[in-house]
C-alpha cells in the first residue's frame, strides 16, 4: 500500500504578492492556530483537526489558500483537488467546515482566490449558512460569476446553556425527566456509579481502547458506522484525541458501574462550547439508559462550568431532541464556473435555490 502524503506539506499555497512574509520562526501551523484563537473558531477549523483528517483519509496533500494583512495570517481555506471538483478535507466524520477568516472582507478575498487559483467546481460541506464569513464567501462567489447552490444536509441539535441546570430541566418533558431519574436510581441500586473524565495524554491509550469498544458495540458494529469498522476511522479519532489532550480540550467521559465503563462520550471543549463527537454504551446495560445518563451528566457539567452551549452534532435524531428543540442547519455549498459544463453540472445537482437566498432567510 502506498504511503499517505504528509498532510502538513501543503501544496500551492496562494498568498497575495504584496504580503509581507511572516517571521521565519512562526510556522504556518502556529499562525493558523493563532488566527483560530482570535476568531474563536471551533476545533474543526484548526490545523490539528485538518492534519488528523488528512493523515487518515486524504490521498493527496491539501492546497491551502491564504490571505494576509500586514504580514499576519488573516484567512485560511484548506481544500483538496479531486478529479471532478475541488472540495474541503471533509467526510461524514466532519461536523463543520468553512473558511477561517478574520472578517467578512477576508472571507470574500478567500472566495476570490479560490476562483482564481482553483478553477472548476468547488464543493464545501458541511458549512454554517448563518455564519457571516460563509455569507461573505458565498456572495463573493456569486459576484465572480460562479453558479452557486446550497443543499441542506442536516440540522444539528444543541443546548444553549442559559440560567440554571434545574431551570433547564424543568423545560423538558415530565416523562423524560422521570425516565432519567428512574434509570439513575436503578443504576445506583445495582452498584457504585461514577463519572470519570479523561483530559490529559497520560493514560489516554487505555482510555481510548475502552471508548472504542463501547462506541463500536451494539447496532453500530453491524452497520459499519463504528470507529472500529475501519482502520482510517480509528487512526483519525486516535489522533484527534491525542491532539486535543495536548492542547487541553479533550473531554473523554465515562459512566462506570463498580469501576466498569458502561457508556462513553468523546467530547472537545473549545471556546466555551462542548462538542459531543461520538458516544456509545454497553448493550448489556441498555435497560439503564447509560448513554442517556451520561448525556445528563455532561449537560450538568456544562451548566456548572458556565459554558455557552452543548453541541450534539450529527443529525436531529429523537434521542437528542429529547433534550432540546434547538438545531443548527448545515448545508453543502456548490459553486460551478459559468460555462456549458458548469451549467450542466448545476442542472445535474437539481434546481436548488441560490445560496445567498438561503443565507439571508434569517
């Protein structure tokens, strides 16, 4: 098997000719992280996440478009050139993607550079249609003459952390509250219940093994969606966990009964937000609702820590909607050149509304 490319050996980095080179001791990786800090970006737009994804899934090194202001990195968009289109380094394991930009003007310039440097079709997903940078990027694509489409992919549930945890619980259905309390009481009657959170690199390998076993049990193993079902998936989440542990954002939580883990949640805490990436439980204990109980504990910690939100990620499935009715839309952005081939491609993907109309709905 051929070795995968080094994902951080970026190709065709587009930098304005008038830009001042950054200080040699500051790597692109460091500048990228500093930009993400300045704009409070989610972890999925940081170089560590992109690096882990490319190592696990990419067949070619990414191209990274840059915009600089006075020598300082102000905008980044990593993409991968494919046969039919240029796309972001994303797949079903990516909760969110999009241009990382200091402001809307920079996002628009990134779009201009994408048109000038890449050509052909561009596909970015899953993007946040409500984010100003996404709107500015899409507007700039339209102004450049591109044909743009937006396709709704999913609605990701989240809980806004406002007020007290008790007040939040009172807004949930009475049946749901009673079920959680009853399951917790029954589990405590069965043995000693604890919640443990792995945050550091020390002991992480063992904790990850426990997590993968729980995440891959039950229906996931048979469906092929489990982390353990593919080597690339295991490599990706292992590297993401190590990266997050090194920077202090890992929240790998376990619900244990008499010291035995029966449910787990892989989370990342960044910028006052807890992102729940993956979870699972031991089906032998399904009657206790261990996954539900661990979600309750995670939400409780979010309120206690004064975070801004708890992000379920993924789709608006019933077990998530039991905790909230709020969702965030995620869309696929397509942009085609205004050529015969581009028009044909646009037609092939359906008669969807222009992106800017969707972005302006709110």
